[in-house]
C-alpha cells in the first residue's frame, strides 16, 4: 500500500476532495457534544458528523463517509483518536484545527480525504497517522536537543 505525505494547507475557500463530512475516531460519548458545540461556534454545524467505533475499522473511508450524519453518536470509541475531514474548504479546515487545539478537547491526529485514501481501510489510515505522528515527535525532540546544545 502506498501512503501519502504531508502537504501544506492553504487558506482558500476552495473545496477540498470528497463529500462533506467528518469521520471522528476515539471520542468518548461525553466529548462528542463538545465537538458538536465547537463546530456550531465556527458555523460548521451543517457538516455531517460520523462517529466511528472499533467494529467499523475494517471499512474503507469511502464506506464510512456514506453513513448518515450522527451515526455512532452517544457511543464511546476505543479507536486511536483522530478526525478525518472530507470536502472541507481549506480556510474552514484551518479554523477548525486551530479552534480544536484551543479547546478543552484532548489532542488528536488529523487527516484529510484524498482520492487514494478513500479506498483505504480505516485501521490502515490510523496506523499510518500514528507512524507519521511518532516520526514528527521524534524529529521535534531531536531539533529541541540540537537547539538546547547551541549558544543563542
């Protein structure tokens, strides 16, 4: 399986790939309302919100995005914590990510749907996101060590 790479987000209002929606993994039922409120505050409440549970991790992202708005709501998810965004405008995506980081919700992994990833099983995407996250953390730690060892 060929995995993608990071790409820089713009701030345009151009719609990104895929049907509008959010696949939400790893949220406890109590946190789901917080996420819904955050989306309301950002005027993004019209986006379909699909809460994914462990029993759905072998489905493709395409299959999961076809589920109805609100699917899985009220059920705890034991998956790795992530949000997969589809059909967002770049500017809205950035606003959402910034607001999420400033909220009381725990950190999570982020992904956007692509023509390649929509055919992936969710479990494979989550594993790839986790590997990318570990590599990024390692790179940041190495940079911090290098910066601490140099005179400023």
